[in-house]
């Protein structure tokens, strides 16, 4: 993204220029709603990111401007200074989490902007938290590593935004690497870079342009609570089970009838999805993209029918993918709107995009957006 506008705004508001930082949004090939269950995920950072220009201001407050919203905010850095504006809470939260780790954050001026589509399931909020965290850490020499920055981004969501998210989005935004997905074990935080350049295939995102807002309605948090209730029940007879990651389908069956039916079905999805990710990684090692694609369709089915985080628009795009012989397709990210991720044979890309987007527009009277996926680097100074 061209950062000229950010720089112009920064100097017009604050006189001098600051330092520019960026952190990306993400895709996730497979492994959805597994992170907060201690399972695996397979995300990659993308070439769409949040950007910030930042400079210490010698005051005891933050002066912030969100370029894309044309809004400003000013706030102190004590717990009671929590700003009212949604976007400002992300900046404030990161500062507070750093403060809890014993770092005093001096006042600063900041302008933020980005090209990660909001509410599209591409983690614009994690990108913002990571950009701000990375910037403050570098600017004020706070000595955090990337993993710690990711954890503080996640804590910001929990404590200042109200979404009890897992670690996937912030982790990949901080640690992503060009050309590679990351196979992350969300229980141990061990990870491995998995080079991803499927020969003859492309990854295409189609945005339903139906916005998902994970905080609103608390539907995301409810999924997490379902999983936690089931774990608590299983742990009564299997105390070693601390997360659904630790549980088998047989152990789940033992609590059938003892837990709420909806909680049961959701947990079944999670345990299956963790296994699906492992199967997908095996298939990737063999360049077996047909199997990868099949797993993606299975994930969609599970997210839609068992985990209930799809919506008619996403299901429609998934159907279109099947119709055009797309290798794999599914809802990506938290769900309730946003994008489908599609693994498409190169010679089918054009026909699929044309056919699916036209049909979608006809059906819903909404123009969907299409993005090519380019797997890029994580947080950095520009
Ligand atoms: C959101 C959350 C992640 C993860 C996904 C679903 O993106 O922020 O932690 O749970 O949903 O896989």
C-alpha cells in the first residue's frame, strides 16, 4: 500500500514525521476454531496490512488518528482512561498489556490506516494490534519478542475488546513469512514454516461483503463456552483433558446425554477439525492438493452444519465453488460473514470468479469482492 497519505496526514497533524510500521492480515488454509481449543492452525500472512506512523510526543497521552475513518482520539494510558471509540481501544489495550508486563509507555502520536478489508475474516484487528505492538516495542526498546507481542495482542482482544479469541491471528501477523504457511500448535505455541506454492493452483478469496463482527452478539464467545463446558464434563472422568485438543471422539461420546446437544455437536466439529488439519498437512507434504481441497470442503460442511458459523451468503459461494469444479472451498476465519477461501486450478480461476460473482450478485444484490492471495511477511518497520 502506498503510505503517502499516512505521511501527509501525520505531518499535517503533528508537525514532523514519525516512523512507519506495518503488520499484515492473514488467511488460514484449514484449522478453524481450533486455536482456542489448543489445536493446530495453518495460517499465512498476506500482502494486505495495517500501517501506522508513530512518534513520541513528550506528553502523557496518546493522540491518534484513524485515516480510513477520518476520526481522531486522545487518551491517557492509565486503566481508567479507556477510550470510547472502537478502534482506539486496540491501541489503548496494547499499551495497557505492555504496562502490565512492567513497561511504562510514554505518550505518542499515531496515524493508522490499512488495506485489510474490515469484517472480512482477514484479521484486520489483529493486524492493528500487531502493528501497534511491534511499533511501540521497536520505538521504545521494550525488549519483547514477536511471540510476546502476539500474546499481548490477543490479551487486548480479551480484556479491551471483549472477544475471547485464540492466538492464531496475532501470531501469524507477528511471525508470518513470505511464501510460507505456519503450522502452529496452539497448545505449546511450537510452530513450523510450511512453504506453500501449489503448482498449478491459486488461492482466491471471495468476500461476501456481509460483515462479520465477532464482538457483536457474542456468538464467537458462545462457541468457546460450549467447548469449555464439554471439556469440564470430560475432565470429570479424564482429568488429563484440559482442552478439546486433549480429547478423543470416544471420550466425547462418553459424555453424550450429559452435555447440551449443541455443545456436543460443536465439540465434535472441533475434534474432527484438528484431525483434518493433520491430514491436510500430510497431503501437503505429498503435493496432494485434491485431498487438501476435499478437507477444505469438509471443514465448510462442519463449520456450517455443526459449528453454525456460516450464513446463506457463504454457503451459496461454497455451492458455486462446487459447481465450477473448484478443488477446495470453505468459509475462512471466525465466520458469520466475510470470505470464502478457494483452492482453484489455474485454468479454472477465471471462469469460477466470473460465474460465482455474477450468480452471487444476482442472488443477494451485493457485489462480492475478489482477492488473490499473496503470502507475505509478518510485522516490520518500513
Ligand atoms: C477469529 C479468531 C481466531 C480464530 C478464528 C477461527 O479469527 O480471532 O482466534 O479462533 O476466528 O478459527
